[in-house]
C-alpha cells in the first residue's frame, strides 16, 4: 500500500510525533475515527484489507455521520496482507494511522478515558440537587402570590415549555456530546465565544461569595435550635428592643404597626447584627460566629467534591433526597395547622387581570430561568461525565419537571404556615407575607415553627433541609468551575485536582468576607440582584446565539442524532433558533429598562451602590468581547480570514465508539 507522510492523521490535540507500539502493548483504546474530506474513507480492522471507496469523492461508506474508521489491532502486528508494520504507519490517500497508549500521555485529559458517573442516578440526583435550591422554597411562592396566584401558573408553564426547558436540554446535550467544561468546549463549537466560559467562572465565584453565606445563617439557626426553648420565641434576650412583641405568649397582646416579632429581632439584631452597620459605606466588623459557620460549610464542600463526581455523586444521595422527606413532613404538619386553608387560598386564588401586566410575564420568565439554571456551566460539566449515548433528552424532561413541581409544592409548605400566622395575628395573609427572600425563611417561617408543638424538632429538620438544599447547589456551582479549568489546563491541573479545589475554596472563602460583616446582608442583596442576574442572562443569550446561529442548528442536531440516535423535532429547533433567544432578550431588556429599587429592612440603597452592582456584573461579561478582540489579533491572515477562522471549530470532538475512538469535525 502506498504511503505518504504528508497525509497523516493525528488524534485530537496530540503532537505530530507518533510513538511506535512496543511489543505486547495494548493499542485497543487508541483506535480513531477520523473525518478526512480530502481522502477516501477506508476501514481497517484486525489486520483485514482496506476496502477502496466509491462514490463522487471516492468514499466507500460512512459510519454514522461521515466518519472514517481506524481500529487498531491487538497486538500491533500489522496492517494489510499480513505485513508486520509499526502502529505508526501513515497513509497517503487512505488514512490508516493507529496510535498506542504511549502517545496518549502527551495529552492525558483528551486521550485518557474521561471519568464518568458511577450510576445514572448519581447524575440525575446531582442535576436535581443543583436545580432545586433555596430559591425554590422562598422565591417561587412569593412571586406566585405576588403575580396573580393560580393565574401565574399559566405564564410560568409557557415560559418553561418555550424558554427554560429547551435551554436546559441544549446545555445537557452540548456537555454530553463534546465532553468538556464551559471554557474548552468553545474550541469545538465557535472559538470566538470562548470568553463565555471565563465569564461563567467569574460569575460562579461571585455566587459562591454570597450564596454560602446564606447557608452560614442557616447553620447558625441550626446550632441555636438545640435548646428546649428556641431563642427566637421570647423578648427577654439581650438583643431585644422595646418594640419586641410576642403575641403568641398572651392573647391580650395586639399587633401594632410598630411591633417587631422576636424572630425578626433574633435574625436582624443577633444573627446579622445589622444595627452595628450604617450601610454599604460602613459595613462594620466581621461576625466571628458566622465566619466559623462558613468555614465549616466550606470544609464540608471541599471534602465532598475534591475527588470528583464519583464522590460528590454519592453525597447527593443524601443532600438531594433529604429535602423532599422534610418538605413532605412540613407539608403534612402545615396542613393540620389552624388557618392553613387561608394561606392556600391566598397562594392559589387567581387574579386574571394580572396576566395583562408585562411584569408578570417577565417574572415568570426570570423565575423559570433561574430555577432551572442554564448558563452557570454546571449542566455542561455534569453532562460531560455521562456516557456518550446516555439519553439526555429524557434526563432534561425528568429533572426540569421535578424542579418545577418542587417549586409548586414548596408554595403549599410555605403558605399553610403563613395562613396559620395570619390566624394567630388576626391579620390578612397579605400582611403576614410581606417578607421576601431569606427573610421569609429566617423570620416568618422560623417564627411559625417556634410556636408549633415539638418546635425544636421541626426547627432542626427545617434548617437541616435548608443546608442540604444549599450544599448540593454549591457542589454543582464549583464543579462547573473545576471541570472548566481542568479541561482547559490539563497539563497544569490534570493531576492536581485536590490542590486546585483547595485553592478555589480558599478564594471563595476570602471573597465571602464582606458578606460576613455586620452589613453583610446588604452585600448579599447587592450581589444577588446586580452582580449575577443580568450577567448570567447575557451569557446564556450569547450561548444560545453561538450554538444555533454560528455552530449551526443543523450541525447541532446532527451531533444529537449521532449521540441519541434520533434528531430533535421542529419544536426544539424553533425554540433554539428563535424562541429561546427572544425569551432571554425579553428578560434582559425588561431588567435594563426598569432596574429594581433595592431596599432591605430599613435601609434604602443609595444610587452609587447600583452603579457598583452594575460594575461587578460587567466585570464578568466583559471577558466575552475582550477574548473576541484577543483572538482576532493573534489569528493570522486578513480580517475576513481571521473572522472565518475564529468562528470555525478549532479541534475535533473525540467520541467513544465501542473500542473505536472518533474525531468529529
């Protein structure tokens, strides 16, 4: 067979120098499927002859979507008619290069077998644990009753069907097919958008800087719950003021506009100690109690994720399932409380006029987006550890449905208790339900629990539930960063995962110090509203455009057929090409046209803090245009050539195919 060194085929990202197989080496794992449009496609297997190609371009046939096949024999003892040639024998018009394990050492992260989930349920529970977080418990119930109760379920469902779930499905498919984190995956899709990966990592760092502080509050409550009498039930503590009113202790006490519940004073004056801060311009000192709580949380996080998904996949069996057990217990308990029906009616009573308001649709879109969580790099990372032919279509439908149903059921858990509170205060539910965000959990719900029979037990399991809800979301968020960096810099961090995770945890802890101050709650609110929300929306909007319009919806669907065995239908194609990007642009424009007025407790955020919030948010998104300019500068050629090269995939995607490995271009 005629050979030529000018037409060699190399594995993905490997060096051109190929190492011969030594005697007795097993080259089975290094067979390649190579797409070579300039040469005939030929099949070589176990020393059989090469069958010449036919057709317009001399192609003999294709395996799946235009891949030529090269499978190395075991041992490496020849190709063709009994000839004994090294594994490195190149081909001219035919590509029959096989390589062995020695070469794979040059690029271990690309050529070594990628870590996979031990069980399918590990993956599903990890995704559910990531998507179902604290926001499902406090954000959805509040937004639902604020935007028309039962009527809100209509825009919520529509936004899920046409916006949230298609984006969720798209990210799972991208991660599973290309098997890379959120940075290096862009080399295989559209290199000019690689800045999206760096932006996602910065956003994840910001989230870790405030989200874990909320869990530190929950841990503080949990530790405080191990008493016969919960400390937020009385007004006789050192932190209480003259306005403290414990209406549960005496029927003759009435609730006035100046009354403050003991639960609110425990939260604001003892846990947060906001009275020792004047605002964002004077945050005050650091709370050592919360610092110790956060240190313990980050320690748990580190030892849960330091070894990879095989260990974190086991931990989520507890952290992802435990909240459902507690939600069920609290739902039963709440339903048996006096006045519970008032809360349920308030939660679900439809206000159809609300559907005419644009704000309701914006809130529905934002809620489903942040609930499912595309754009944080987590779904890409988790799916990249799946087996190649795993049915991610089914996974997307199951996990997104579980997430939405969890939000809906959480509303009953919260509002049965709010109805009970209204009954006890002799007020309307709307007056009781004024608290939003974390305050709904740490003030209103905590107060209701404190006045139930067996209050200590219910307090312990409730705050344990909050901790587990937050922990698996933190596991996921950091895993997105870890996978991205290890895939992008395998030569540096490939064998040092534990050290990189330790450095990342320390960085997140140091970044959280401002949220541990006496004015830390103000920082948490600022980060949540401005530093992450608009930035993530922008990232996912650009991601959807890059995949559907630059990589191409036809190529994307072809990849999915290669992976799943079927092509996505017209519904999914239309959503990815048009509806989902419009859905995201709709939310972004609505946010930019009317940014939220921030207020927390009695503190109104000054205008300069809003500018600071936008600057923090922009600091992540700015990575995208910076990388675009950088890539265009370093790419040789004319401007047109640079543009074309920067939107063309740089490397192939290596696909497992039994004992064969494919390079898909």
